[in-house]
């Protein structure tokens, strides 16, 4: 067993789990160390929308007692976690990054949250996100952006930038995310952390505030591939409360992460992902990673997925269509905000609804509701939504053809390293392009993972490599991810995240 670092917040989840099981540290100690860290640095990073100090300590105390009583506990029992604010938490505020849900206290837990509680993971708090998970930077959060611990003037990715920055600033050893078009993988890439979007249906969607139901997928975020696998195993599995949940055991992700073996695997480099528009440093780290995989005994071939070119266009018809329908429930009657129209004496329900939606939704959400209702309107349904669904089928076919030849596919996760806050805020198209490489997996429902690939030469900021596998074969992500991670740790002389400036030491951090 590896010794724990003196600063418990620097330990991996798996090392903490071992120490907790061995009784060398208590969950209260580990949880308190993270709460102290949050108090010291979250003023700079703004990863959390809500910190549940009392709740976390109470859960930690309970798991310590269960352990003392000799109960057999799950692998991650006692390891604290941060939960993305898209997931309902009973008795704990859930805003989804929107003014619309300000002050809403859900009466129930999402299934994922229930699973975390049952497995004994104290919940530290709720992480920041773009409003209703629409965005790639957290700048669309109604509560202000999170910052990238590598450079506080830069974005931590989105929509799950709260969860990625929590990990990269050591404010939690684990976090949850949701990925509708890349919101777990792109934030992981720009912060040098790890994130997995499981196979569609692999993790329950019950209790997630829905963005686009046919694309949404909850998944695990961690600092190492093994940590992420351990969390995947806790979060995943069949849920009768979600009609699209897969009725099968969680794939053997932990075993695969421990085996970390790629010998004899066939790996396809997606020709359409990684060319024009990709930063040279991102591309260089990707090519290097592919070479490492080859050295580890994998066979690498180039694979063409010609319809991926249309993925972004199809996504921005399908997602707004589904979102416009899902967000119709925010009607001033059922949840959260209610605004009365100004200067109207006896307002109708419709007027209250309009005033509330005008005040409660931010500009990106409004943009997508307008796009979606337009794409679904009777005269245009076939031309827009219908065509997009056909493109979606072609993309799934591209994956099927590719997986006839290779076991996994790889590409850079995002085209660039973290950009500066404000740089893309006024240009929706530039913002959307961040997900060009991650969106195909959501359209086809296949699993994907991002792990750090190194530092880009131009700016010294981290880049990510994406691994994609066939549906239900999530374990392959972990075999490849863990093998490559070990090779990259050798190549860089340690985890890439260790090169991030030390937060708390203001002089070392740009923008502090
Ligand atoms: N950035 C993408 C979007 O804005 C993906 C969002 C997500 O995965 N939740 O739609």
C-alpha cells in the first residue's frame, strides 16, 4: 500500500480508499481536509455553487461508525465527492446553474446520488456549470464562471467546469459529471483530469435535470483512470426508474483499469478528427500518445468516419429540439422562480410564465429554446429535425463500420487548450466548435473518455486525448486509458497535473 501524502487532498481516491479500509485515516479527517481546502482556494476558483459542510461531515461520521462496527463497505466508502449541480440532492439546493432554480431544494435524490450515499461517499457540495448544461466554459452559469486552476484567467471547460476545476485544484478527489455533447470530456481535457462518458443508458438519468434526453449521460470524473473506474462502478448499473437504463451489470471497468493492457488491441485514429482547426500542440501530444500506444503493443490504423463532418450541425438541431421541450416545464408554476410582469394589474398565467422565463433564463438557453421550437415547428420538422435524425443514423453507421475493423478509436478530445474567459462568449459558433470531437459519441450512444496527453508547446497548458469504444464495451476505455496514462507518467516524470501551479500560493498563479 502506498503511503498517503501529508496533505490528504493530494491523495488519489484509490489511495484514500486503501487507507480508510486499513483504518490509518478516518473519513471525517479526509472530509475535513477537503473542506479546509475549499475554504482556502474556492474563493479564487469558484468551483462550488454550494458547500454542504454539515452534511458532508455527518455522512463521514456515519461511514466511520459503520466501519468501526465491522460492516462490510464499498470500495470508495468514506472518500468524499463533489456532485454536479444538474443532479438533484434531497434537502440540498440544486440550481443547474440557472436563476430559474435559485432556492429550489429538491425533495428527492437522483439515483446516482442515492448510489453515492449508499456507497458511503460524503457529498462535499454542488459544482458549478453552464446554465442547464449548455456551454463549454461555465461562462453561461448564472452564478459566474469557474476558473481553470492552471491559469485563473482561463476557462475550465464546460458545462462541467465546476467538477473539472474541483479536481484540478484538489478540492475533491472525485466528482460527478454529465455529458450531452462533451461536458465531461472537454473539461477534463483542459484541466489535465480524467472523465468518462459511459455508454448511453449505462448510468441512470433519473433525477438529472434533463437537457437532451436522447444524448444526456451521467459519468465519473477523477484525477486518475483507476479512480474514475472506481467511481464508474459505483455510479453505474440498471435503474428501473430510467426507461433507457441498460439492464446489465456494469462493465468490468475496475479490472480493466488495473490490468492496463493494450497488447494486441487494434486502435483506430479517426481521420476526420484532428486536422484543420486543431492547435498544433494539441495535435503533437496526440501523435505522441498514439506512438506510445504502439510501443505498448497496440496495432494502430487510420479509420475514416466521413459523416462525422456533419455531427455538430445535426447536434445543434437535435439538442435544441429536445431542450426546448424539456425546459417547457419551467413555467413559474412548478419550480423555483416566479416573476410578475411589471405594470400589469391582474396578470394571466401566460403573462406570468413569459415574465418568469424572460427573467429566469440566460441568453444561451433562450437561443436554444428558439432554435429548438423553430426546428420542431410543423412546416420545418422534416427539413431540420428529420434530416438531423438521418445524419445521426449515418454517424452511428460510421462507428459500426469502424468497430468492424478496430477495438477502440482515438482523437484529440478538444481542438484547443483552455481559452481565455470572455474570448468566445459573444460568438456561439466558436463556443460550439469546442465539442467537434466529442459530439459524435453522444449521437451514437457509445462510451468515451478523456485523459491528459501532456502540455501543448505553445502555451504550456494541458491537452487531452479521447478514447472511444463500442456501446457497452466501456472497459476498453479503461484498459487503454490506464496503459497510456502509465506511459505518459513515465514520459513526463509524473502526473501531468503535478505541473499545474500551486493554488493558495498566489504568486505562482497567473491571474490570482
Ligand atoms: N458544450 C456542449 C453544449 O453546449 C455540450 C454540453 C453538454 O455536454 N452538456 O451543448
